[in-house]
């Protein structure tokens, strides 16, 4: 052997014989990692842990009893165990022998610990600790013979051969030893819990605390094995009749193990908390997306997480300032307002307007009752799930959720902003209906005058009107021009108003327009299979044809291509003229069309006398005549049929 090699061995020996209590965790981590390879050896870790733990725990009970009773043992302890494989049994005996033969002293125990780790380099971290625990149990399990000593001669002889009779003479030395064994068993429990958490299949990016445990586990395993090595030597001391100095366990053990347990448990608790949050999120997500059959369950899943499940059964109504129980939303459609706490004045005012309108007539539209719609404010509670379900990106959204917990509209803000209460019941299909139900009108208008398309593109407010009374037509044109000047110069509102009397550029287009509308209605009746089938476009065509007969004319108010109101000429004229009365509404974050329509409805109900709606439509095929409802929204009675003349008096004759 060369001098250099000899020198290296001496240096290595000095390193291996250092006292581990003088090492930092980083130094131990560096030493231990050198012994660890990829896990290729497999065995039943759970069974081994179960057997070894039962042996050690029962042995601890026996030693505690012996300490308490001064060496007198009368209790009986029995344990059923299972056999391990022959290969593993040989390994356990070999490691147990190494631990027994380790000279007393922390530096020798460190040396043996590193040798054992080298032998177990192909095992997982938890397996290393559990194998050494089982090897320790082989020796510590001798204590199970103690209860049998007074009864049977054979067991008494076996106990004497193992030196167990001497243990009862050294009970004063067992107290600290038993305390250390209990501590290291807590460490083993933490290691098995760590294995359970890391085997659950969660990604480190989802459970960041796992990263801390992965860095810490080699050190934890090292101290568990080091403790078992040292304690195994102590068992041998208890069964030997020392005449001289007895080597005692280092008083640093409990303090070191306490530090390891405290740190490792904190990380494990954080792992459990993070995994619990993931499992709770998954459970709630499944309710919202897959299994939710009830609005209350869906709302609870959305806003009540697992760690505050009992504390958020009462929620805040941002419109009334009241607190309400989530159960009050049962069997209701819910407009769920989701936002932060800043810059939500416009949305709040919008919802306040809808909240008030839900109390007004008509109480039912398209089979939906307004009283069944509730508005709930949620300020980013359960934000992660809300982001996923509603594509929330820190800008306010107002999804509509049905009584069955189904999302019927991912964001009703657009339909409410554009249409207000006319968008009720705010489904995605309602937005499509409202934006397309007047396509027939714009198609005919653009054919008559392509410039209409330009006005639509400018998204301005359009007053399109007509009538047989030329004086009314001129007065209405003048009133709209005055309104336009008031909004642009006096009030300086950011909006544009344009009047367009039908036939403005060419009076000849007026009869062509009405012929086209008559033909359109006839073709829709034939396509739909008669008057029994009603759709929105057909209803509006009928309303326009009925209003055509009024000498005071008809008016359509639109914003761009979105028709906001089809109204009776005289009431529309009064509404335009009375702008000074209702314009204050525009300062309350109410749009022009909403304020206009509100005042129009008041004028119509108060000052415009009810009269018969009628229409005379020529060139109808004889097979499409049918009883149809009155197009007046406040009436709806079946109209009298006379040839192709339709007439309704709204029940006035009664």
C-alpha cells in the first residue's frame, strides 16, 4: 500500500469518526447523498413498518411498566406477526449485528450509520429507515420475553442466555433510553407520513412544501438510523453485567430529535394543508362543472372553501345592503356579479337598474318569472375556481346560473348593458335574438337607402319614422333636430342622434317598403306553417304593420343596428318634446335609450287613449288565415278575424 493511499485512508477514517452532533444539516446531507442511488430494490414497506412498530411499541410499554413497578412484571403481552422474506430477514440480521458490534460513542455510531446507508443505497429513503427500524426491533423485541420469565422454565433459561434478567437490575438506565426510543418512533411515523404524501401523485408546483421535505428527508433518515444504531448498542449494555464505567446515551439526542421533528412536522403539515386545498378545490370544481344539480350547492362550492365551510353560509346583497342566507337562492336564477372592490360604480348602477326593473310588469317573459331572478355580489371569493369556471380576468363579469346550477350565460354584462331589462331573461340566446330579430328591417332599409348602413356603423341613435299625417311627420322631425342640438351643445353628451323620416330622399320608396314588409310576413307565415307558430321577428313585423295604420305615425329608436323601441307616433313625439323633464335621468348613469323608454311608457299609459289595433293586409293565401294575438304588448288577446282584416279593442267593450 502506497504512502499516499495510506494517508487517504487515515484522512477518511478521521472523517468517518467525527461526531455527527458537530455537523450541520448541510454537511450531513452531503455525506448521506453520496450513499443514495436510484431506488431499484422493492419490498413491502407497509408490512415491515407494521411488524417492527408493533414490536417496538409493545417493548416500550413493557419497559415503561417495568420502570413504573420497579422491575416487577405481571402483565401479559402477546403479538401476532408476519414473516418477512428470507432475503430481507438475512439483511435485517446482518444490520442488527453491525449495530450490536458498533463500539460505544457517537463517532463510531456515525461510522456504522454511513456503512448501513451504503448497503441500502438502492432503497428509497423511507425504506432505509424502516429496514433499520426493523433490525432494531430484532434486538429490542427481546423485551417481549420479560412478561414470560416468571411462568415457564424454558423461557426463563432463554431470557437468562440473552441477559434479560440483568435488565430488571438496571431500570434506572431505561428511563432516558425509553424516551429516546419514543422520539425516534415519532420520526419514523413522520417518514411514513412523508412517503404517503409524496406517493399521492401531486406535482411539486401544486404542492410547493413537498420541495422542502425532499431536501430535508435525507437528514431526517440519517438521524433516525443513527439513533437506532446508538440505541441498539444500549440494549446490549443493558444485558451485560458491567463492573466498570457504563457508556450513557448522549444528552443531545432528545434535543436534536425535537428540532428535527418540529421542522419536519411543520413541512408535513404544510404539505397536508396544500394537498387538502387541492382536494377541496377538485371536489368543489366537480360540483360546479359535473355534478351540481342545485343552485345552492353550486354557489356554496363556488364561494365556500373547505377551510371556512361553516362560516360563509350568509352572503352580502350589494344592492340592498342586507345579508341573506345562501339557501334563499334555492330554485332561483342567479346573476352572479364577480369583481374586485375598485371601479365598479358603472356595473353596480347597471345592476341596480335591473334590480328595480325586475319588480315591474310584465311579471313573466318567455315563461320566465322575474321574481325568480336574484342578484348576488361576490368580491373574488373562491377566486381560483371562479377564474377557471367563468374565465375571470380581474374585470367584472355577471354570469347567469340556472336553478339547476347550470351556467346559461358566461357573462350577461353585454346583453344588460346594451338591452337593459329588454334582454330578460339574459340567456346567450336572448342576445342573439335581440341582435338578429330586426335583421329583416335593416335589410329592407339598406335596399331603399344604402346610407343607412353608414349610420348603423357609426353606432349613433337613429329615429326612423313615418306616417300618413305629413304635419305630424314635420313636427316630429323638428322635435328630433331640437333634441339633437340639446344633447350635443347644451348638455354636451357623448352621443349622436340622427332623424330619418321614411321616404326622406324619395317618397316613392315608401309603398315599396310596405309591400316588401307585407310579402315578408306572408312568406314567414308559409315557412312557419301558419300563425300558430310565433317568433320574435314575426311579432315585430306585425307590430310595425299595425302601427302603420295610425295617422300619428310610428317611430323606431335604435342604437346602431340594435332596435331599442318601436313606438306609437304621438307618445314618441311627446317623449322627444319633454326631454327637459326626463334628461336628469342621464346623470344617474342611465343610458339615453333606457331613460327615453321609461318616459315613453309613462306617457303612453297616461295620456294616449287605448284604441283598436287593426291591419288590412292584401294578397294573403287563403290557407294561412288564423286567429292571432293582438300585437300590443299590454293586451295579447285573440284578435277577431274578418277576411284578412285583423282588429282588437283590448277588451274595451267589456
